[in-house]
C-alpha cells in the first residue's frame, strides 16, 4: 500500500479517545525496565543475519533457532485491517506465522491479530498480549496517534516494540522499524513514469501527481521519491506539473479527484498514481472516456492482481513489487533477537528513518523493492507465487500473458 500501505483517513475523535485510554493504562501501570540487550545472551554467540538473506523458501529463519530457544515471552503481532488491503490476510499473517515456525517457535509463543480497522480493537488486542506475557509487540498501526499510545503502554511495561511496514510517528524511543525502502519505492514509481512516457511516445507530458493519504508516513516517503525523480523534468520545462491534489488511499475518492482534475485540465495526459488500487480507479475513468491503451501513463505499487492485469492491458506502466515474505521474515527475525534480550545486528538493521514527530532517527531494516513490467512479470511475481497464472491470465489476457512469457 503500501503500505502498507493503504490507510484511509481516520476520525480524529476515535484516535484521540483510543490514545487517551491506552496512555492512561500506561500511566497507571508500574513501569519496569526491560533488560539491556546483551551481545551474546545466555546461549553463546549471537547468530548474524543480513537484510538481504531472506528468500522465498524461508531457509534463513532456520539460522535463528538458537534465538527461539533462548527467548522468553510471547511475540504479539498487531495487523491493521482487512479492507484497505487484502495483503494482511493473504500474505502478512501466513508469512509471519511461517517465519516464526521456521525459526522454531510454536503456536503458544506468538499470536497474530487483526484490528479490523478499529484503533480501539487494536488497543484491546495490545493490552491482552501484554497481560498474557508478551515480551515483543510488532505493530502495524492504523494511525500514528493510537500506535504511539500502544507503544507507550508497552514500553512502560518492559515490552519491546517493532514498527511493522509503517512508521509510527511519535512512537517508542527504543524501537526498530521494518519496511521496504519507501523513498526507493517512490523513485521506482517516478522512474517508471519517465520510462513509460518515452516508451508510449507521450508528447508534451502534462502530469497530474496523485499522492497517498497524508496521515501515512509511507505516503510522504513515496512522494519524496517520485517527486525527486520528476523535478528535473519539470524544472527544464520538458514536463508540465499540472497539479498535486490532496492525497488519499481510498480508490473511490481518488477517482473523484482525478475526474475533477481532468475536467478542469483536459490537457492532462499522464498521471502518477501511488498504488495499484488508486491507479485502477483512474484507469476505469479513463476507459469510460475511451482513452486508448498505451497512451496515458499511470503507475502503481503492491503488485496486486488488478495492477498486474492493467499492465498487461497496456493501461499501467508498471508496479512496485514488495515481496512481503521478505518483510515478514525480517520482522520475525528482529522480534526473535529482542525476545532473546539481544541487540539486533548491524547486518540486519541497515538504515535509519526520520521520525519528524519524535525528532529522532529510528533504527530500520529497509528492504529492496522491485519495479515490475511485462518484461519481468513472469520471473518475479508469477515465479514467487504472489499471483497465480489462472487468476492473472483471464481469457482476454491470454495473448498478453503469452507475449510476456507467462505460462
């Protein structure tokens, strides 16, 4: 979404009440200090693993079985919803389970919950995990306000915290962030737009820039990436920046916004769309206007089924593929180090991400995304099983799949 990534705007009142409630819990609980992570722990040498070690067969997790045997307490996983992105049910939950089990944890040593879009539900799930003896919480917060309150309550009781996929602004001081390099995601979107404009021979590109929800820190990082790529083209006059309306992760809102902009600026002939769902909404509008394929570039991310099919149809330039099995394994690995009372090795924590609210840089595991087009679809998303051939290659796309080498 991405984000990860797709988080609709939340009501201020709900978030504020949830934040107050859980902050009050933290204030009423006697704070305890978690043990300082040791270099070796009680089980000898610390196993080393790097951020690029993870593969589709989960074999890297087997290197961490000693951590699983040394660690104490449960790992609680808090996922946000099932509506803004299907990834949390289809990929994140099963991949996290597989990663923990590959490292040797049994079902009593980790717990995966989904808040179903409710900040108060996630608060309740967090409280239950802490009460049940969680030593680590892996949090993919619905919004930074409620997420920061959950993290404050957790750290006050000695529970280590991981920001999963999305940075919690103002979150716990001593935390680790696990995600893809989201500025790189944006750069790939920008570079994909530039390449597509050339390949589709778009003359005098008049580009509308569409962003994700401004409350999502990932959306900010995506925009930093693609606007950085496009700026030289705008500055030189090669491209025209038509505008940048308010962002959203809600496809219906994105479609309405685009329709309004297209009516006001009929010269628009290219658009930066920050994910596949928003792109699909824009493409549906373009098709209603009988805009031909390979004439009006759009972009995306998430390698969703609709996005991949739009690429094969010639309506979307490409999509950013973020193999979630990378992210799930990296987060599980960080959790295992923290659960064992050990420092996460520098080979795994390979970067920092700025938290503007907390005024600090957060230690980060930043994974590498990929740009997918018809040229590499077969060897990436199809090969990885992120999408099945029967689902992708519906009858009207049989020839396009064959041309792309998808069998």
